[in-house]
């Protein structure tokens, strides 16, 4: 029977890194939106700055969604591995 080894601390560490990146993206988006709202219309319209900022925020939204999906996957995988480990320990004690 094949044995699968899971490094829970590593999985947990990757999940924390992912969550930090999600927070960073959220902060960057807030900063871009704040900057965009403070710019005069003349500046916003010059060289299409307003649309460029909107596009950047949209891209950050998609990156944030991908990271959230990845984070959810990691949480589910971690929980399932913990359950399997618990079942294995219980089966040995019976």
C-alpha cells in the first residue's frame, strides 16, 4: 500500500503566504482606487490614466480571486488530510 506523507506545517505556511498576498493585493487595490479618486479630471483623461487605473484594479481583482480559490483549496486539502490522519490513528487503536 502506498503511503502519502503530508507536511502540515508546510501546507499551513503556504496558506499563510497566500493569505498575505491576498491582503497585499487588497491594499494595492485600495491605494489605486484612492489615488484615482483624488486625481483631477484633466489628469485622469490625459493619456487615458483613468482607464489604465481601472484596468489595473480589474487585473488585481482577477489575481485576488485566483489566490482566494487557491487558498480555499489549501484549506480543504489540509482539513481532509487531518481527517485522514485521525481515521488512520483511530483504526490503529481498535
